């Protein structure tokens, strides 16, 4: 890994004000999940930023409240456009809302409103991802139940909106090209990650701290971890304007990227710091280990399939067979140490993954039979 150290900052305050101090084009990727307009848990924090929102809510004017809330988010999206580098991506996790006002039930389409805002800023909307949130809830209907003309469909998914600033990112120098090669992902990961439907469980939302809101609204580690690996390279800077409990910071650490997070609620700082302190290197590194183990399983199963083609490529860094030549330069690094604190910032150092000595099945190129070999 060319960049052996990454740095991570946490800023406190209104996102658009804090981001105004960041240099233009200084961020390579934005990954975030903002407050969802018209979800009740966000009413107070939205109204505190614009008294017109509180007034519209008091007047039970749902459409006006919805638009005013999004106008507050628009301020952040304008800063995203400014700080994002050419070719950089913005990934926005957002859920639509349903709400009954004056006995009138309606859907509030936040995802389409955000798409409109980004397009107005000149972004290209790339194919989006539907995150289907796994649930064990027994009831799959609402409203009048089994009686027609009164029931409505439940929302069991959220959106991950993908935007790119301008055209494709250009990697000019040899160092930039090498970092891109080192940041490759496995072929089978690509097939899963770049699907437009992600079926992932959510995470515990209840917060035990008496000084904060009752729900974290955090997304699972897997979502920002995938997005960071998909749309950035090692050494890049990832920005989250709505940091919350710090999940994006942790995934940036695990992926070898720098990060900047902004959180409006100062009472969340102890939670962020505690989450980082509890995420010792061993915990973060299990995601790297899982990637390697999943790849080994994939290779083993594929080689047992007599109808599959021979795997012709090999990654010397990981000592593993890989499907394509683009994977041969891939490097995975373990987190070695996390130093610092939430006020002064964190610094993370890394070490190369130890090469595997496991035994797996691989096809013999001469006879097409299975043979045990070490790699």
C-alpha cells in the first residue's frame, strides 16, 4: 500500500457551514444518510434550522413542510458539489416517508426530490441501488388489511442514490494508477456489489445514551464499506456530512481511506469516540478476513464445477487465484493501530495481509482433474 497512514476528522455543527471551510475539490467520495424529511423523528432537528418548517407543521401543510425540509438539505448538496473532485461520486442513502396529515395519508418521495436537486447542480445520476431491508415482521400489509380500496403497500426498502460529478475520473500519474490497481475488488464481489438490489439487514437503532435522541438512524457497516470500495481508491478522502454514530468513519478506516465526518449534535461525539475505541483493529480486520475467506470458498466451489473454465490468473500479493487480470494487483491491508481522539482526529496505520497457507482445490491445467495444492 503506497499510503501507509490515513487520517480521520470529525467536525461539529451544521453540515453546510462546516463544509464551507473545506477546500474545493478536496473530497473524492461522499457517502452519507441524511435525515429523512417527513419522518417524525427528524421533525425537531429540521424545524430548528428553519422556523418556517415549524410553522408549516403547525398548519398541517405536509407538502410545504416536505419542500422546506429539502431546501435545508439542498444547502448541503451545494457544498457537496463544491468540495467533490471531478469524477468523484456522491452516494446518498435515503428512505421515502409515509404520513397521515388531516386524515390524508400520503407518500413523500424524498429520493426523487434529491435526484432532482443533484441534477440541477450538474451531477450525472448513475443507476441507483434499492436496499431491501430484511425484516422478520409478520405483517406485510397496512391500512384496511384484507378489504379492498383501503390498504396500502408497506415500504420495505430504501434508496442508495449514486451521482457522479462530470465524466469518468482520470488516473494520470503512475502512483494514481498503482493505487487504483491495489484498490481492485474480487470478481465475485463486483457481481454482488454492482447489482441494483442489495438485500441486507439493518442494525440496532436504539440508543442508550440519555443525552441524545432515542434512535441512531445508522446504516449497517456493509453499506458504506461496499460504496467506499466501489467508488474510491486507497488514500482518497471520504466525506459524510451526517456522521451520526460514526459508521462511515469506521468503514473508511477499514478500507484504507481518509475521512471527514460532520455531526450536528455534539452529544454524539462520545458515541462516535466510543465506537471507534471499541472497534479495535481485530474487529475491523474481520471484514478483510471475511473477504479473503469468501473468495477462497468461491474459488473452491468454482473449481469443483466441471463445467467452469480454468482460472488463469494469480494474485501474488494475496497468494490467491483470481478470475481476471485486473485483480492481480489487488492488495488488502490490515488495520495495525488507531491513534488519536474525536477532537484532534484519528490516525490509522496499516500492515499487509499475511499470505494464505490454506489448502484449496484447483483444476489441473493438464488433465482437467481436481488436485490439492498450497497457495
